[in-house]
C-alpha cells in the first residue's frame, strides 16, 4: 500500500511537471524586443497554433517575404511562456514575461503580428495569419511609409 501511494505521488509530480508553462532555455536570460532598426515586426505565437507554424515556414522559405523583412527586426514571443522579455512598445518600456506582454497587448488571435517603429509606436496590427504575398506587401508598405 505504501509503495503504491509513493508511486502515485511520483507519477502525479511527473504529470504536473510536464504541464508547466514554457520557459526559455536559460530562464535568467532576458529577450530584448526593442527595435534596433527603424521598424520591427513582433509575432505573438501560441504553442498549439498551426498558423503560427505556417508563418514560421513562410518566413524561412518564401523569397519575396525574406526580401521584404530585410532591414526589419523580427521578434517572436510565445503567449504561454514565462520567459522574461524587455520591450519598448505603445509608449511604455519595461520587462515582463512573454505571457504578460501578450495579455497587455490584448492579443486574442494567433499569430498576432504587430509592426512598430524604433520608438515603440505601433503602426499596424494583424490579428491572424496572412499569406506570404500579402505579408510581403504589408512589410514593404510599412518600410516605405506609404
């Protein structure tokens, strides 16, 4: 009986540990999403989002989209992550978790793409997936300021 309870306790701890929220490989490290270029594109993703995975694939394989994002800082945050992130967005600067940042930005659809300038002023938000051709046109629109 005691062994059975001990085994159940260990299995319960294992189950709880596997349900923890995602963290960065080095949890002491802080990801900085403050733009270094004139413009930045922040992609807020969710672990279970198939469209987020498709967007990641598009950014790696579509040559028009790759050319469009040249000179634009591209950042990603995971809405379920406890990883620390330093930001400069919407007139605020600070440090928080990726999850809290997604909540503060009122993200409700994934992927959620936010374009912003070097001062952190949000230029455009796109809630949801857009095809590579449309996204490339959008990035060019942002970069050329027309």
